[in-house]
C-alpha cells in the first residue's frame, strides 16, 4: 500500500536511462523521506529510488548502487575499514562562507536560529544569484569527493577539505546543499535507520524482478515476495555486514539466491550477539524452564572477535564490538594466540572477551586496569597490563560457518580445536547447573573471581543458534549489581556541558546526557550528571570534550528544558548507573512512551567511558521505558514519581 501511494512521486526528474545517478534524484528522495513521519512511506520512497538505480545497473557494474546505498546510510566503507565523515562545524561554516560569499558571522547567526547547518547552507545557496547554471552533480562525483575529504590527513588537509567542500557547494542546487552538509557532519537526520535501507534495497530488488517478469504477479504473491526478500536481506547482512560483498551478489544472483552466495566469512567481522538483562535468578528459570542452558562467567573486559582466514599464512586479527580493527591495540594477543591454535584449525572466528590479567598472581583484573592500556600503536615490549583471552563461542571453523549449529556443538568444536595457555588463552568458565542454588553459588564464585556476574545461554535446539547483531532472549545477563536492586547500567551520549564552580572554573563541572532513538534518529536528553568526579577525571573529560564544542545545539538533539552552558557534537558515550528513574518536566528521554513527559535519571553515577560504542549504540528510549516500568512494578502498583533533576 505504501508503495502504491508513492508511485506517482517524481524522483526521477530528467534522469535518462543511460545517465549516471544524479545527486538531485537522491537528495529529492531524502527531502521526501524527511517530510513524512510514516515509516512505511519512508521505506517506499527509498525503494522507488533504489529501483531506478537497479534498473540502470548491470550484473557486472554494481558501483552506482553501492555508492547510492552508502550515501543513504552516510558511510563510505564497511565499518571494519573505518573511513569516517564527521567534519567539524567551523570548517563547514568556512566552506559555506567561501562558496556563498556570506560572512562567517551571518552564517553563525543563522545557525543559532535554525539549529541545522544543512538548512542554513541550502538557504544561503538558494538566495544566491548565479549567472550560470552549474553542471549537475552525480552520486559518483559526490561520493568520490567525500572519500577524498575523509581520507585527507596531514597539516594541509584542512585547507584541502575546505576547498573540496566549497567546490561541491558551488555546484549544489535545490536540496543538495542541505544533505551534502549533513552528510559531511556525519548524520543525515531523515529518520531512516539502516534497517529500513536494507528493507528498501530488498524491496527494490524484488520489484525489479517483478518488472522483468512482466508484472504478472498477483498482489498476494508480490506481498509475499517483498516480505521474503526483506527477510533474506536482513539475514544475509547480519552474517556478512559488507555492502561491498552483498550488493554485487544481489545484482549477479538476485534476491532469491542471495543467501546461497553470501555467507559468514572470516574476512568480514560480524556484529556480535547481545544479551538481555535479567534482575533475578527466578527470571532466568522462568525463561529457560525445562530447556537445557548453561551459565558462563561474565568477564569484565572488552569484547573481542578474533579471526584468521588462514592460520598458516596470516596473523590473527582482533575486532571490537563495533567491528573496528583492534589488532594494533592488542599486538600481545596477536602474538600469543598462535600458541593456542591446534594444527587441525585452518581458519576460524572466535567470540571472546579480552581481560586484564595479573600473571604474577594469576588473577583477573577489573576493566579499569584494561582501560589504562594505550589504544593505538601499542608495542608489545611496552605493555604493562597483560591480557588473557577468554573464548566463549566459535562462529566459523575451517571454511564452514557455525551460526546454525547449537551452542552445545559449537562449544565442543571450540574445545577440540584450541588449547589453553595459562594466562594467555582460556575457555570461559561454565557450569550447566540448573537449580536456583546452583546458579546462586556459581554467581557468587564468578564475583569472587573478579567477574561481573554470569551470562546464561540456551544450549540446545535452534534457540541456541548464534544470532548476530541481535539482543536475544536466548542470552541473559545476570550481573551482581542487578541483584543489589540497582538495575542495568545505561550507555549515554554527552551532549552538553556546564561550567564548573569554585576550583573547577577551568573545566566542565557537570554534563548533560542523552539517550539515542534510532528510529527517529535523535538524541533525547535524560539527565544532568555532576557528582562523583575527581578533579583529575574532570580534567580528562574536558580535554576530550573541548574539541567537540559547537556554537549551538545540533538539530537532532531533543533538548526539552535543559540549559547547558555549551553544546557538544554527540560522540562520546559514558556508562552510567542510576538509583532511580522518574518522569520529568525537563528531560525528553522516552517521551510519549510512558507519558507525554520524558523520563530522567535520579542520582546518576558515572562508571566509565565506553569508547567501544558509537553514539548510535547508546541506550534507546524503549529500554529506558522498560526500566521505568519494571521499577514502578517493583515499587508495587506502578506509582509514578515527579521531579527529576
Ligand atoms: P551490550 O553488549 O549488551 O550492549 P554492554 O556492552 O554494556 O552491553 P554487558 O551488558 O556488560 O555489555 O554484557 C554483554 C557483554 O559481556 C558482551 O558484549 C561481552 O563483552 C561480555 N562478556 C563477558 N563474558 C561473556 C560471556 N561468557 N559470554 C558473552 N559475553 C560475555
């Protein structure tokens, strides 16, 4: 229905069949997507655009479709290659000024009023009189220039970036400047999450096949094919999160056979499976009653996906929770691991936790110790804090993906193909005990040994298959903190700062935090946090956050009544614990889910910086609403509190 509703929208403009994809068609689509709040309509609009691109692509030439999809998700490469946009505001203001002849002060004043530099750029461009109509921009041209910008480094790179942006802006017409600037800032803000882009891509591929087949399918058949296509695409992408692999295969083999041709390979790190929090052992038993499950130590370190595409030929590589290559951060792991790989192991992908380990006492050390290690260009001989890798899953072995084997089978393969090297490599300690007393005893043992608690996992049947990128009910986390009644921690983005008082006037003394709503693509303020920081910690936060200061709040931050002294680019993620959640007249988190008002944290406490998480990975409003409801239930009768600053 949504597709037929957008059928007559003219995205194409004057775009002819044999011409490259015009940037105007893409940005027109963006503007239509931004203008509707209906999710299905957003997806349908993107589908219509991608269908046009697919119809103009061939089996051998997937570049145009790849670049178009990358611009839709505002990326230039797969995550694990890590080429990133995110150009600072002052540089963009400079380029807008150079390209339009408007002064920096006027642009800044407009920005303060509009809160969206994209809009300011578009208005500045459109009010400019031009003598000659510029040559139309193409997706290919914009993409390659964005890539040049992202890749340029060194001392003259700022000037080079400004000059490329100025050149691009000079050629912008209609909506182009708005989305170009937003792309450069790192956020499109059209309310189209990557999930919907995957669905739109699948739908476009199905519609292309439908047209090829002479549009003879019944509405029911088409509907079923669209659904099947979207499911295929989501399954494929979660195993192989690389458009560089999936898009050529889509054009070559079609959506129906995509699964056959795109499987987990050690060359592309996959997004890890995540767990749901549980508050009590009773809840674990309710969920897993009558099924076989296992409890493992929940180690307090950093998630590490370790792979080797060929154990004899290639050193192992280590990837983070976010698919960033951490091999340079953990050269010691890269050196240690070959010793624990048995001869029968030719290629593999392990899921594991890297944990700080004291070799003199053979004891685990907390995450705080691990976080003292340098992040980049670490040299093995300089390492003070040693790391032991605790493997808990095997996802790929000797050319075969194992995701659809049971955990019981995967674990057996893991034990058979790797060897323990004390202090360097071990298997996650586990117990298959099933009574409350057994779980309680194992939980206490895990805490005594320096772990955060337990991970409880389904062991058999298809419920124990590995589910990449899913927060699954088949993995439950049972942290000691939950049992003390505090609940799970939240990962929140620092969006604003308040100047310190007294001794603290040279640093920020308090911070404004926000959660992230990935369907609306917006940050929602949740609390001010300002107690419990030492002078030293405040100083280091200042050094990280000062360069992220902005002249005004970014348009995708839903502020409510908060009034910080400065605003930041939303980039830094902190893990925070709270004593209590309450409805708030000031903050906006989860507004509309429980109440018109938002939810706020009372007495928030800073735990640690989460530099393994992007701002988009911050806790979402649904989870916050869920925490609020649980708390209301626990308090008996859903009593709602007021206040909240
Ligand atoms: P999430 O990953 O669920 O968003 P998070 O990153 O804050 O949350 P936790 O809530 O602490 O992490 O729980 C999951 C994490 O626990 C995993 O990502 C992994 O790094 C770690 N972990 C430690 N031991 C295990 C284990 N035995 N099995 C799975 N994960 C483990």
